[in-house]
C-alpha cells in the first residue's frame, strides 16, 4: 500500500503541475491576444469566462463520473484532449480555430481536479492537509516556472508559441495515466484503502447537512469571484495599467505563484487546527491585499504584496478541501468535489467577464478595488458558518 500510495502521489503531483498550466496560460497571453484581435477588456473577459464556464460544467460531470468509472481513464483522456486543444490553438491560423480549440482544451482540463481530489480523499485517510498541501505546492511551482519561461517565450515566439509549448507535456502525462499498470496499481490502492482503518474526524455538533454545504459553497464562490479576476487579469493589469512590457508583467506575476509555495505549511496547519478556522485566517487577508495592490505603489512595493496574496490564496485550498470532505461526505467524494469545482469555476467564469466590464467603464484601478468586495463577503459567510449550529470538525 505504501509503495502504491507514493507512486500515486508522485503521478498526481506531476499531473497537477501540468494541469494548472492549462488554467493560467490564457492570462499570460491575454495582453497579446488583446492587441492581435483588437479586443476590449469586456471581450477579453468573455474569452476567459467562456473557457472557465466550460470547465465548470465539465468538472461537475467528470466528478460524478469518477465515482462510477475508472478515474485513471478520465484523467488520462482529459490530458490528451487538453493538450491537443492547446496545440491546435497555437497552430491554427484562424481566430475561429484558436477559440474552438481552446473550448476543447477546457473540457480536457476539467477532468483532473475533481477526480484527483476525490482520490486523495479516498487514498489518504490521515494527514490529508499535508497531502493536499504538497499536491497544491507542485501545481503552484509549475505555474511559477511557466510565467518565468513564458516571459522569455512571449518575447521570442509570441502567444502562439506559448500555447503550443503548453500543449506538449500533457501528451506524456496522459499516456502515464492511461498505462495499464497505473490503473491496476491505483485500483489495488483503492481496495486497500477501503479495507483499511480510517479514523473518523472528531466532530462538535452537526456536520452541517445541506444548509452548511450551501453556505460553504456560497462563501467559496464569492472568494473565487475575487481571486479569479485578480489572477487572470494580473498580467493585463500590469501591462496596461502599470505600463510594464508584457514579458516583464509575466515575470512579476510569477511572484504571486512563488508565494503559493507556502501551501505546504498551510496544509500542515490545517491538520493541526480546525480547518474552518484556518480557512478564515487565510481567506480573510485576500480582500485587504487586493485593495493595497490597487494603490499607486512604487514598483518595489508591488512585489511583497503579490507574494503575500499568493501565500494566503494558496493557503485556502487545503483547509477548504478538508471542510468539504466533511460537509459533502454523504454525497460521495467525487460528486462533492465535482460540485465544488463546478460552482467555483462557474462563478469564476463570471469573474473575468465582470472585471472586464468594470474595467471598460471605470478603468482598471477602480475595477481592481471593486473586485475585492466579493472576497470580503465570502469571508463573512464563513464567519457565519463558524458561529451557527453548523459546526465543523475540529480536527481531521
């Protein structure tokens, strides 16, 4: 069991690194897409919104499917589809071909997170916070490398070269997930995990039922309404609002994902303390940091603010998944995580469109300030959840 679990962790971490590229490569190339196709901020937001909207619907379907079908086939096939889509977007000479290929890539990209989160929930009965922290760490570091390398590639190969480069590694990862040996080893690990002991989480009061789950999903959706806009429009904000060259904007955006390395520490904290309290702590810093970032800070001061935003934003993930694991235990892990990914992706899909609309009418700075408000509202809902009868487990 230990060897199979280590193999699963290594493969899932590798897959996470590649899959996260699919979510953050569009913000990287967005400033150049704006110029090439003469897009307004509103239309640029709609491009991102359409991509994330497809991810939202597909995430829910694939999450439910992972409870019934082979997760290895779903994930492996998803990687092949996503990579083919990005290769097509990078190589297509026509705008229609670019955007239709990106739509196909979105379907493939949606398979990974709900399926793997469900597998972690089933295969790792103890210290899930550390496992989730390590899992999130490799995704963040892959994005950091992409932004550092992307700044160089944008200057030399343009946005088409970047999209093509992102499509290549997923082909190899997809094959790894589809290997017969991977599926057999994963099935044996799942069987062993079901047969082995699993310590139930300590609880106080009720697990929350549907009311607690709905409140939690609303709070998560509001937080993602803010963070998705900030992360997706950050390179554009830096390039057009702060007049940085697109390649330098990519490097500076990488500072945010460098801060995300703190997720390993947050995962260990979530194992020790109440997961909901950890989520309140990490998410509570997001709105103030966005407001500070929107000020006319000197360039050197922007860097630590972005680093802290990345650290606290990444810290939400392990605690969030531990809370959801309890609230959604009755529905099945795949369905629960698929529902979470669908909700936050759907709301997140509205976020770039909303930000683009605000930027067109009010300007980038005002849009950045207003988009901080949903994160504050989401934090208040979590506070309500903590203080009502919907008590959550104190420890995992």
